[in-house]
C-alpha cells in the first residue's frame, strides 16, 4: 500500500473537521461581528473549502488509480490554499470592522 492512501484519509479527516465547524465555532466563541456582505463572502469561501476537500480527495484517488505520472499529490494543496484565503479574508474583514 502506498503512503498516499493513508495520507488521503488523514487529509480528508482533518479537512472535514476544520471545514465542518472549527473555523466558525472559534469565531462564534470570540464574538466577532462581520458585516452582512463579509459574512456572505466567508460563507461562500467556507462552502468552496468544503467542496475542495472532497474534490482534492477524489482527484488524488482518481489519478492514483489510473497510475498517472503527474504529480497528483499536489491536489492536496488546493484545500489548504482555499483555507488560507478564507482565514485571511476573515481576519481582514474582522479587523476592518473593529
């Protein structure tokens, strides 16, 4: 078994834990307020993040199964890039409002 198979399940597990609650739970606990527009953008980025978790997981498995010579493990970076954009936008939006 390749190292990428357990790494895929770890990536999916960690991504789902982050995607399904920890980001917005920490925002709720600290009581940060966002404008309606910024909140809508953050929610859209959150949905994009959750979508990218499952998409990257599926694409890595697909490229692994067809034995592609491409660097399929780089698909793991997609969800972390979207997460960085989400957290960055969230921090900037909450600072601008304060």
